[in-house]
């Protein structure tokens, strides 16, 4: 169902692989919170899940975003300046590793990538 629904509906799946700038536990919370506020203009076009992982600094930010269409909309890239700070990779839903990672992110699976899950935020 996952594969069929998202491919037929024209959604693009992207994972941001990492951002390693957070050395205090509240820094990534502020950064993710601010990012989600700036993404508010994409509410009709996107669904996102952001995870903050790690048990000690530097904490890592991981995310899963589903955008309507086959690319990230240009107006989002223009308006949300910190989109460029993340490394974006299109998910291959035929790859079992990617499918498992997507499922773990949606379910707030702990541990995630072998590290403790500090916080998770959902954008819908």
C-alpha cells in the first residue's frame, strides 16, 4: 500500500540525512521547531517527521518529508532558508533498507540508527 499510494499520488519522498551542529540538548529542539514554523507555508503540500537522536552531543537531526509532486516545490526552497542546510536524498521505495528506515521514522522507533531517540516532531 505504501508504494502504491505514494507513487500514484505523485508524492516525492526525501530523507534529510544529517545535520551535526547541535551540542546542547535544547539547540536541536530550537532548530527543528524553527524549521517547522518556517515550513508552515507548505502545509497543503507536505508531511514531515523530524527526529533528534543521540544520547550525548553532538545530537543529530534526521527527517522524512513527503512533498506533493516529484520535486521539492520551488517556493518552499525560496522561503525556507534552512532547507539548504540539510542534505536531501530521494527515497527509493524499491530498496528494502529505505523502506525499513521510513517505517522506523514514522513509528518513532527507538533506538533509531543505533542511537537513543531524544525527541520527535511531526509536521502535518
